[in-house]
């Protein structure tokens, strides 16, 4: 068994018995999850608070993390801490001190408050190559300032975990009660925009773990937004007389969440209301239309993914975060493939041929990431206009 190095205060124990050792960062204790790598160079606070990372441990491929600090504004989840977002974080270097005018805390202190366990001083390049070649491993990340670890027990815990397949995590990431949202997109120098007095669209968002910036982008098209829990029925949604419905991003296995969500999504599609799905919402819409979803080996996580919009021929650089994908070969005749990943050819968007329904696998709201695909919210607005 691997021996602990002198001075090691943090470890990552993989299910195959491998142990990575380094400096513990953030909260103390241990956390179990699936290890994935993220290739974004910026936006670590938004990444660590994205509910889609629930039950996952993030390895950042960019070596220098922490220089922009953290603040109270750039949090993506609606509520909660690491229980409904990333469980842990792995860095090559110990996070640096903040040097940014918006920072109100350093990353280490912020992680302590949120309960995010960190490990620094490890070879993240080697870990990334392992994930690339062998898939996302199950692991336990642990931090003890005294360096006391039962490595055998940590490895055994990682081996016993069954993983994300079959897990419905959206029910835990979702809001418990409906609420309204008005805050708009961030801009210089005013910060986050306030809503306009006239908001012509009524949009209901089914919250499977929604990111705040999705709601801000909807506010940016002058929508009056109501967010409802993941298990809200189609009848309850339609009773609000929306102009359109958004199926949000979220964590876990789409087929598991689909046990209760897919039948309601089918009813929403049949209603004729415009429907826009994002990430997990895209996957569950595909299930509702008759397609299949499958687990990916390492998934797509980053802010530099090239996607082609087949409806326009345009190539966009987008933000992605998903470990499941829609099986493009299972798409039924009534569904058109609208977007495709230029990394591996996987499906990244669909639309119904005869109804105002479409979805994308990537994150058009970004945060972090480029805003190349922000136009999809305008496309949704035009769809709602046409449906009237």
C-alpha cells in the first residue's frame, strides 16, 4: 500500500488503489465522488458552484487558480453548498492570493465556508491523462491538517461507490418551492442588470439544478420568470399560462430523473408551447421524444469546446459540463439534429420538425465561458413570438 509522504495534508484515493498526495486546501474531512477534469482557464468560482457538478470532484487543468479570489455575486447555484455542487477541487499549485477589485475573499477561505475539500500540489496533467484514457474514476478526496489518513479505508470507500448511473440528483439540487427571478446579465459598470418595466414574455423554468446565469439570460430577453421545482406537473406549469417553458441544466443520470420528469415533458411538448432545454434539460427532452442517453467515459467539461450549429453552419466556442450524452443514432425521424461537437461528433442539439421545441447540450448562458451561443435565448424569444 502507498505510504504517506511527510507533510502531506491532502490525498485523493482512487478506486484502482492509486493515491495522489499533496497539500490540503479548503474544508477538512473527506468527500466521495466521480473525478472529472475541467479545461477552463477562468471562472473557477462559477464552476465550483454549478449544480451540474453535484457528486463530482473537479481537477482543474489550468495550473494557476485563485488569483481573482471569490465574491458574493459569482455563485451559480440558487442555494446550498458542496452538497448540491462540486464536492472537491484539485489544483496543480496551491491557490494564489486574490488580486482583483471584485474579490471579497480568497479561494481557500471561501472553500472552507462552503465545505469544498481541496487538494493542491499534485500532477494534474497525469490525472487528466488518466481520465482521458481510462474514464472518470470514483475517488475520495480528503484533507486533514495533521496528515492522518486511513488510505485502505478511503480506497475501499471509492470502490464501493456505484457512481452516477441511475442516480436522480436533480430532486436534491432543485428548489423546494416556486419563486420569481428578475436579475439580468452582468455588465460594466452597473453590475447585474435590473428588469425592464415591460416584460412581454412569461417563462416557466423547470429547475433540475438551474444556474443563475440561465435565469439572467432569460431576463435579458425581457422575460417574466417563474422557477418551479423539478417534480412540478405539466398541468401546474400550463396553469401559469406561460409563453414558453425552459428545461434547466442539472446533475445526475437523465434517465433516472426522467422517471418522473419525462412524462411531464411529453405533455408540455404536446401542449404546443415553445420548449427550450439546456444540458440535462436537453437530455430529458430527447428521452421524451424517444431517444436514448448514455454515460460518457470522461464527459465534456470546459469553456473552450467547439460546436457547430448545423442550422446556420456557424462554429461556436461554448461552455460545456456533462457526463451523459444523447445517442444521436437513436434520434427519431421527427427530430432534427441541430448542433454537433467538433471534438468527438457527439450530439449537442435537437429540434422538433413540426413544433416549437429545441434544446442544446452546451451552456449558452456561459458563466464561465464565451457568449458565442447566447443568441439561443433570442431564438427562444422569436419562437415565443411566432407561437402567439
